């Protein structure tokens, strides 16, 4: 798994379920990196996007996947969603596996750690990007091998923060640098 995030100098990643800056170059970087892959996010992050990210399999973590899948307003806004039961799907040819997910699918899951374990076992040809929010990063960052962190070169006010990670990661390179932000590519030390 790979985490991808953007944070300000004071670790802010969001304010009132929105990104507190507008950086088109960072959006282009994010799109280039994640297109064609799986993107895993929390429900609030998904809803803040306003629609599923195109050309990516959107996996949404929610405490009530069945209730959300049946919610008429959710269906009207985001289209149909499927419930993920990852353990049951692996190793059984009659059930849907990771390789058969399409870039149009929206999957709702309850436990991101079970999904991560199933993904590690299945090893599909596409990457799984963890894209937020704060609770999801806190739960899954330790399972990620790489982190692409866009550091916005200013402090902003916010209510969601990126977790402390620096003691377990090393800077690998800086693949993109602009006047407003730089993308730092980290690798976990124990990998």
C-alpha cells in the first residue's frame, strides 16, 4: 500500500471536510499517480469529493456499509456501491477478486485493516493508495511501504492533521518541487 497526502507546514490536511488550499499542480500529480489504481478513503473524504474519482476503484471506509449502500441520497449522488467482504472473496473463483474490480466501482468496507490484509495476500496488479482522511492515515500508515507527501509551504488553520510518522520513515527523494509545495517521497524504514 502507498499513502498519498498533502499537508501544510503545521500538519493540517483539512478544514471542515475540505482541503484548505487550491494547488492545481498538486491535483495533477495526484491524478497522474493514482489513475488506474485503487484509492482507499474514509466516508467523509469520499463525500467531500462530490463524486467517485474517475478511472480509479474507489474504496470507502464506513462504520455502516450496508446502510450507506441503501441510502437513497447516497445512491443518487454517487451511484450504486457494493459491500466488500474481503476474506470471503479471496481464493474462491466464484466470488469477485481484486483483479476483477473495475475503475468504475465504488466499494464500501467496514474494516480497512482487513482490506489491507486481504490486499497483501492477493497482490493484485494495481496499487492501493490510501488517500485520507486523518483517521484512515492513523490506522493504515504503518501498513504502507511508501508515502508521497505534498508539503504545502505555508501554515493554515484546520481541524484535521496528518499523524506523526517521521521516526519510522526515511526520505527517499523529492519527485516534484514548485514554489507552493514540494512532494516528498518517503519509504518506511523497516521494509
